[in-house]
C-alpha cells in the first residue's frame, strides 16, 4: 500500500513525465485503493486516479461513498474535487447516511450549499426517516438551517419516524438557548407548521411551555 500511495502521489504531480508509462499507470489503477486515498485526504492522488478512470462513486464495505467519507471527515476540498467529477451526493451507506444528509446533520454549510447545487434530493431520508434539516435543528446549526429552510421546495414540515418535524426536534431536543431561538424563528418565518403535534398529540408550543423556554414560547405565540 505504501508503494501504491507513493506511485499515485508521484503520478499526480508528474503525470506528464515520459518515465511514467501507460502500462505503469494501468498497473497502479488495478491495485489502487481509492477509498484509503480519500480517507487519508490524498487530494492529488485521488485527482489522478479519477482522471485515469477510477469510479467516483466507489463505496467501502459499509456502503459509504467516497463523497460521504470526505464529508464524514470534514474534508471540504476533497468533497469539492469529488463533486467536480460528478459524485452522487445522494448515494446512501448501509446506515442510510448520504453526503448531503450528513453535511446537514453536522452543520457543514458550505458543503450543504454545494450539494444543493449538484443534485441533492429531498426525498432521500436518514435512518430515522428524516431530512437533512431535522438533525441540523436538533444540533443547533443555525446557518445550515437557514440555507435548508429557505431552499425552494424543501420539505420543512416533514415528519420523521419519531413523529417529529424539524420545529419539534428543535424544541424537544434543544436547550432553549439563543441559537435555538434563532432556529425557531427561521422555521416560523419559512412557513413551518406550528400546529403539527408529536405522536402523543403535544405541539411544539406545549413542549416549549413545559420546558420553560419563555423566549421560544414568545416566538411561537407572536
């Protein structure tokens, strides 16, 4: 593997060298482990491999695509490279993570924007049957929430397997702090349905009152 990585790294910089023959390139490509190259953030080596025909949608043993691996590792430049080679932003792993879904959940707003511009689908859901927006709200990623909530056609009122909308998740799993107040306001401003209850028939407003989130109650009642 060390030899392979050296060859790929060397080739990416010296691909035009007359000393690097086609037969050698083919041999490297047959042995290359592009998953490991992405995992180790070897951008130039990955670029070379893709230019020589490596599958940009290669998945590891857990079904994680190259783009998902880069997103999991917060390798923004690697993700940009893969997208430039038409990586599928919706390809899901065995646990139903996709690059787009994980970018939303982890608050990687730059990647969320990139994926929205490159085919992100709104009807591909995570293992909780949720959208990218719902965990973004739960985790307090204000800027990511703003991008998703203001995207035309995004299902802001989608209900996940737990029976929660993005609004509900922000109230129930949030701590009522300033960032959650901002998120609630963003959702409300973008036509989140405040009346959708959870599986027990309790609304977000009722939960906010029970938790003593006075500022959020004020936002929801205004």
